[in-house]
């Protein structure tokens, strides 16, 4: 067909007009009208609210309380256009004004109290403060499961009170349940330590405290079980490198074996989902074995959603999809391709803007399916319905400012700090000090006047601060000297004044350690020493002191204070973590014996040369003899630590007696059930039937272990009964031992308490083999209570 130049020019102009019109139409479709807030109404489907909006609420089935949540959620999602759906899949959901759906900000934090981190939480004249509990690593050191749950209950009550004051949301992206694999990690303060079982137990208890609505804990339909607030377990998975010698979390690829993945990195998350019934899981920035976690179909859809049956939604760490595109540059994906890929993998919400900005176009380009958006939105809205966002929660409507920072809440914060504090050294029974004596105390060091350092990160604005020197001043006459200008301790000019204070004091209390300038999110350590001139401060002040020295360490990770352990003038060493707003009071109560310390270390404290033996980026937990790398955590490190996992002294002495009604169990193998081959060390002798796969067994067999705890000292006190199991001798790659149970028990002086543990054979005594199978080895296992001095053999055999 012949065309003139004029006709051709008209066609070109028409084409560009069409393109511009199409772009404008798309832009208008994806740009929402101004969002409408919930305003003065406490829930969305309040008839008065729709009347004010000029809408008939009866036309919206998603507001019909008589319908099931899934039906209502589907109706709500079906009421939206594709562009509207995409906009709701970011953490700042603008709502859909034309149908009366208000905006909702998903991001709030409640790691150890309601935090001011996140878009939904606002501290103001109405709610200016909240109770700030110790950071998680210290609370975990209490090993008190009921305390963990109780803290969650108080935090969620204060969150609901803030919600009623329009100062907070209902969805909280806490707790952080990553296992502490390396002592240099900057986020140890946020986590429950190095043992996967302890971490998972903490997660389940804290999440239950946050989420459970009284009377509905055992609901049969978990997809409609009411929620007080919605928790989130993060960061999934194998996330524990933030920024170390040029390697950061936005580019790091964690190379992890299936054995370590199942045994260590996934177990706490599985417990959080299955036992805690958490409403959300957050995927992390890093890659695992080459694949970004937020795009891993196996980790998300198949595992969290499929194997574990999550009743809730999966969210990205903030801007993770952008990190995937610009940081990892994974597969060269465009924003549309990355958004479609993560959606297919099972990521329901983007904490960021990629979903709102690019999913609409991804569907138009055929890279994503609208039905996948629908599925994710259904998960999100069902969670909000369970929270009462649409229908209200009358049982919490009376909560207000009077329920925040109550005396009871602040006392619980103090109790959590007291229970977590760990006594590391106490030569000559130097502690406790006698509260009846009038001591002149020299209180010295960069943390003696600590405030912000005590509450750590992801904290709100505390009700108050009880600083260390003020806590001690309630018991004694205090002379304060700074010692260092801050924890970096770069100026030695402050030391002379501290020495002078110690010269004239009956007792010197030195407060040293770390803070968020040394260990924090996006900041890993490179060594295990005290920063700057702190060691010099300690040594000079100790040399100058007239009386005994008490060293108090505020930190999350361990520090090598072997020099202080060996110094005869430093009679006592206390680890106080980051003890929260009541920290000064709690430390003083321990020093003066109002409280007998019972905390235990939830991480191993290594000597400084440990970190010189392996890079932080080496992920395997088992030792690598070829490279000369030592094992990680108490489960695989065979050397001598400074202080081992579970270590902690008391002002009294406890003895154990361990018994069991049964010392052997035979597992019945089914007709089609096969023995599983378990690899033994070269010198080991493998039984004819080495073990069985847990997945092939009913695993109903239980072992009962009774532990008599006798307080043979002259002071009442708490004791943490820690129970470990050790696999049959010779099993290759087996942990040295692993925690299978723990209980904190109060025992009066001269009395005995019996703690009974019941262990499921497969859950408590199984191992993960090299191929990722969970197996129960046959042969003689050992149950260890406390240290190695108290143990009990348990033998597993088989019948067929």
C-alpha cells in the first residue's frame, strides 16, 4: 500500500498521541484519590462512619458480621480494581475511598515494649511514654517462660491502649528470632541467643503473650482465631551478617547446608509458626544459597505456607525487593519482574513501594497473575478482621493512658531485669553487700550514668529511667566519676578522677561495656574487646581502689574480660545486658542482695582469639578441620570458652538428683518402615539398625525425667534447670549436646523442689543428618542436667 509523506507523518503523530493517552490513563488508574483515615472511629464497619461518608454500609458484604472472614475478605478484594489492589500491598496501604476502606499503616514494632520505629506509632501529648523492658537477650537470660509471655501480654495491652488513642497500629513486626551464630553480630541485643530450641521457645511464648485473646487460645479454626495484636517473626532466614569488613546484608549470600538450615536456622521459625501461631513472618535481605529469601518459593510457599501452615501473611523486610534488584541484581530482573517473582514465591506484602508501583504493570505485561494479588490480599484482610479492625474489639475498648506505665508494668520491667542479670564471678562471696552497712561507694565508668544505652534499639520513649548510680544511691553513699566520656573511651583524661574516687571508697563499682555505637543493626563488631581505653580504666581504677571492685558489664554480645576474671582485686563480675528503664534499680537490688541472681548466659562468651580463627561470613556451625575453623555455639565448639552457654552463679548452692521411671524405650517399626542409615565416625560402631526417620514414625513415646533441686545454701533463690541431650557415641556430626528443656524454679534455703520434664522421643532426641532428614538414632543417649556432673542414660532400640 502506497502512503504519501503527509499520511506517514499523520500516522506517527497519531501513534504518539495514543501512547501518551495510554500512559496518562495508566497513571490516573494507579494514582489513588486522597486516602481517608479511620478518624475518630475505632473500627471500619461502624454504621455511623459510613453514614458520615454518605454511604450505605449494607451494600458492602465485607462489613456483614454474620459472614465468615474468608467470604468477607473475598468480597472486599473483589470490590477493587487491579490498580487499587496493587496499592494495598505496600506497608502504607492507602485504602479505597470509593468503597469506604480507610488507609492502614502496617508497620509497628514491639520488640521489648511498643517502639517509636515504624509508620503507625506516634508518641505525643496523649501518649508520651510506654514501659520499656530489658532488651531481648537479657530477658532471655531469665529462662523464665511465663515471664516471657507475661511481658508480651503487658506490651500488647499498652499497644491496644495506644491504638485507642489513635497512636499505634495493630500489626507489630516483632520479635527478632534469628539465632546468634557469631559473637560479632551487631543485633545480638534483639535476639534470644544461640540455641535454636531456646530461641523458638522464647518466640512462641512472647508471640502468645502479644496475640492471644483470653478464652480463645484453643480455638479450633485458627484462621478466625481472634488476635489481641498481630506479631511477626523475623528475619527469615539465615540472616546474621549486617556489616562486617565490607560485607553487608544487602549483598550477602549465606551458603548454608541443608543440615544447618533445618537444625539451626529454620527451627525457631517453625516453632514460632506451629507453636506460637504467629500471624506473620518477615523474609530477610540476604540470599541463601544464591536465592534472595523473599523470592524463594521453597522457603516461602512450600515451607511457611505449606509445611508449617501459616495462618497469616508473609512480609518483606523493608525495601527487600528493591535490594534484590539493585543490591543483589538477581537474574537482572526489572522491578516488574522482581515484584512478580516474589509474589509467586509467596510474598504477600512489600514493606516498600515496589508492589504498589509495579505490580499493576506486571499483570498488564503478563508477568504476574491478578489472582495472586487476590490471594495475598485475602491473607492480609483476614488478619485485620481477626484483630477487630473491621468490627471492633469491645474487650479492649476501655484501655487508655491509665493502662500504660502503671506501677505493675514498671515493676514487671524491673523483675525482668533482675531475673536476667548474670553473676559471672564472686570470689570470697564478696556479694551481696550488706544493706545494713553504710558503704561509701565509688561508682565509676561510662555506663554508671546510662539512660538510652539501657533500653537499646527498637525502643519507645520509656516511662522513666532509673540510672545505675541512682539505683545504688538508695543503698549507700555514692561518689560518681565518669571515667570515660562514653563507651568508645578515647580520652584518658577522665581516668584520674575515677582513680581518686576509688582511693577513698569502701567498694568500687565499675560500669563498662558496649552500646549502639559499637554493636547495632548495620554494625557488626570486628573484635571481642572492650572499646577504647576501657580496659585501661578498669586496671588503673582497680589498682587505685581501697576496697574490693565490682565490675558491671552492660552489653549484648560477650566481651573478653579474662584479665578481670584473673584479677584478684576484682572480686565480682556482673553481666547486666541492656536492662531497660528500671536497670539501675535491678542492678542495685542484686548487688545488695535484695535479689539473689539466677540468670544464665543465653550465648557463649568466647575469648578474643576465637574470632581470629574464622571469618564471620563462614556459615557452617560444625568445625572445618581443613580450614582450621572451630565450631560455632556451645553445640559444636569443643574449646574452652571464657564463660559457657548456660553459665551463671548464685548467692546460694543447688544440688541435683535426676531419676526417670524408664531408662529404655523400644520404637515399634511398621511393616513398611525401614531403618535409616546414620553415618558414624571412622572409629565408631554403627548398630545394625542405626535409627529411623521421624517422618516415618508416630513418635508417641515419651521419656519422663524428674529433677530434684535442693538448695543447700543459706539463701532463698531461683535456679534454672537446664536439660540437654547427647547423641549415642560415634554419630558423625552430632552436637556435643543440645538443650531439650528448661525450667526456672524458686527454692527456699534448705528445701527441695522437684521439676518433672516429659520429652517426646522424636522431638527431643532426634538429629538432622547430613542430607537434611530428621532422624532418631538408636542406642544410648545421655540426658544431662546442668553441667556435665549430673547425667542419666536413656537407650532407644527398635522392634519389628
